[in-house]
């Protein structure tokens, strides 16, 4: 083994799984995530399957968007977010757990502002879903 091979990162499959599960844990679609890290949806698909590696810059973008340390994407043994799907409550909890105090204040303000109209918003959402199902 050459000296440089010894230091080459090789767990791209694990990195991809951890990236995907962290993305799902906060409810990001592959399309939205790709847009946020300025990459194609195909690139993200291949990365999450472990077929692509990434640059240090892309690693930084991914960890910034997911709000997790890059170390946990690269090396985490304790895969906290290793589920295929999450409930709305779990997604909200995961997002809240990743926010700093200033971000939590904004989220609180948004929820407080929307709360009085939640019944109208859910009714409108159901109506939209019903219309799309009839097509």
C-alpha cells in the first residue's frame, strides 16, 4: 500500500447512506437538496448510492445544508438517522434539533403566525389533493 492510499477516504457508500438519511430526516427532497448544494439531481442520486465521491467544497455544502458536522457524514458509527421515512412530527423535531436560537425564534414566529389559520390551510390542502386525485 502506498503512503497516499493509506489516507484516501474509501467509505463513499457509507457517506452516501448517511447523507441520504440526514436529508430524509429533515424532509428534503432529492431535487431540493441538489438545488441547495448546486449539483444535479443525478449527481445526488449517485452520491447517495456511493457511486460518486465529492470534493471538500461539496462536503462543506452538504454539511451546511443538512446542518450536521462533516465528520458525522464521513465517519459516524452511530447512525441516528437511518430510516427510510419519517413522520411529520419526526421531521419537525429533527429540524428543530439542528437549529440555533435565532433560527428557533424565526420558526416560532412562523408557527405562531400560521396557527390561527391552520384549519383553513389544512382544508385548502385537502381540497387541492382531492382535485389532483380526480385528474
